[in-house]
């Protein structure tokens, strides 16, 4: 019988994870079954228990349950601990392991697929919520020259920067303070695109040849993408690579086999 996996979220109808994981399973010859489960907003723990009871081996966790999954895990990996959030669960006999593959997914996409080294680069991270926090440790681990967190609610940016300051050269500010500064990598970790908007960014933040990266995957012309193009960013990514790489890392955590993301890009673009 196939081993069972799933993704928990609310909403979950839009999730590409079942298509991606099924493609990985076909490619690697692994016998798994993977489905999307809509957990009630106040019923995440019960949904996890029910899935374990039916023999579930592991799960992905998406919005809004990543912090709850962090609380629910009986053991955390170091990268989940640092991110303060869990997107991957492993159900062993006597424990629930919480892991986080978002940061490594972003890094692999930027440094390997896009071939854009992070070392000695000036990074601007937009947003100071869970998505931003999840990638800060891995980004600082690549030794950028500097990393500025900018957020609409400035105090959140400053306190997140203070939390990560022992790891690397990070500071926090509001969007207005970015005027007159340029960056090599600008990562949008805000949820602004979900409401069709973008942070209030000043002109001139994209250095020549810079990379504009949107973490919340969505094809098409979002305001951030249009702004980045108009402002002369050298390369623009809408986050599909990160979505695939974090999924591949979860698959690797569960099955010990690393799938190749490249063939799945085409599959998703055909379905989009
Ligand atoms: P997540 O876990 O997805 O990061 P979150 O913790 O709610 O969710 O954080 C959302 C982020 O997007 C925050 O940085 C938020 O800015 P505030 O801290 O000021 O709320 C940012 N965000 C959401 N909508 C935005 C908008 N329209 N303009 C600018 N920033 C926005």
C-alpha cells in the first residue's frame, strides 16, 4: 500500500503541492499518495491526529498553520527552530518531527537555479512576518555584505533584525528609509500581492543587474513585478522555483531521495 502524505492549509484549493509531489513520486519511482486536506481554522491539531490515525507518514503545512505546527511538533530541527515555523512534519512511531524547508528552497533557487551567488551581496528583505523570518537564517548563512529588513510596521522590522543580529549583518527599517539606497537582491516576503498591492517603495532601490524575487508564488503581472521591471531589475522571479525546491526538500526529508525540479516547472506552467 502507498505511504500517505498530505498538505494541511486553509484555504487549500489553490495548492499546487499535490501535483508537484505526484510528479516527484513518478520521477523517482516512490510509491506515495499525497492529497490536500482543508483543516478548520480551529481544528488543525485534530486534523493532524486524524491523519496520523489513518497511517499518515508526513505532511506539509501551509497558511495559516505554520506556527501551530511549530507548537505541535514534539521535536524540531534546527532550521525549524530558527525559522519559528514548521512547513514539514514527519510522523514517526513516538514523535512528530517539525522541519522547515522554505529557507533552503529559496537558497537553492537563487544560488543554483538562477545561479545568483548571495555572498557579499546587499540584500533587501521586504516584510517582517512569518515568511520573512523563515528565510532570514539561511540568507545570513550565505554571508551577504548586508541584509536590510524593511516593513510597513517599522517596529516589527527592527525587532526581527535584533533577533537575528547575532548571526549576521542585519538591520531593520521602514520603507521611507530606503530612499537613496540600492540593493543587489530584493526579496518580497510580504503578503501584499494577495490583495493586489505592494509595499510603498522609493525609486532607485534596484542596483544594476539586481535580482527581484517574489516569495509568494503567482504567475502574472503583480504590482511588485511591474515596479521591478520599470525600475530596471536585471532578473525577476515570481517564486515558482522556491515553491518547487521547498517541496523537493520535503520529499527528500520523507523519502531520502532528491527529485529534479526542472521537469516539473514545465508541467506546472502548462497547468497554469
Ligand atoms: P506571513 O506569515 O505570510 O509573513 P504576516 O505575519 O501576516 O504573514 O506578515 C505579512 C507581511 O506582509 C507583513 O510584513 C506585513 O506588513 P505589516 O507587518 O506592516 O503588517 C506585510 N504586508 C501585508 N500587506 C501589505 C501591504 N498592503 N503593504 C505592505 N506590506 C504588507
